[in-house]
C-alpha cells in the first residue's frame, strides 16, 4: 500500500513537471508597443458605460474620433467629420424595423440621447461634436445625425 502511494506521488509530481513546462506561452512584443490615445480609451469606456447602464436594450455602437476628416466618406453629401466623434449605431435588436419615417426619426433621437449620456465629458455639445450613422444589422444605412438634425438616408 505504501509503495502505491509513493508511486502515485512520484507519477503525479512528474506529470506536473511536464505539464507546467508545456504551459508556457508567448506574448507578442508587438501588442505591448501599441499605445492607445486618451480619446480612444475614453470612447471605449463610454461604450462600456452605455452597455452596462442599458444591459437589456443597448444597441451595437462603435465610437471613433476622426482627427483628419476621413470619416465623412461614409456619409451622404458633404458632411464634415474632422475633429468630431463618429458613432455607428447598428440595430441589433430590430427596433428600427417596420416604422414610418416620422417614427424612425423619433427612435433615432431617443437612442442617441441614451448613448450620449455616457459620453458627455468628451463631447460637450451633441450638435457640434458628434456625427452619427444609424444602420441595420446588415449594415444598410437608415439615417444619420448631423449638426443637431436627424435625417433619413436618401439614395
């Protein structure tokens, strides 16, 4: 009986030696060198705050800061996005579907007010600091918010 216990202890300790040696991984130095800006961090925090404050009815949102103005290419007409926060809102809960144009614009306004509560520190004026694109789950553009006005997307 004593020999079985000693054998079990020896086998167990040997298995720990082999398993722990194989468990070492490799961390890429590339990931350690990338630095996020304070704005990127704050926008990610705002997105998480929005999700945590609305756990049952949040929409899929992506927040970006556009320092150069290249984000305007995704919007119709000539929308200036330089030095603005771009918010892409995806309808992952089908709350934009089967609504009339007026009801859809009201829904856009309701959802943006909820999202904006989480990012007031970064964007002190909603009308001038942010540009929003409202999209379906399949990434079809429905409407947008620009300079304090809500618009439906016109082809």
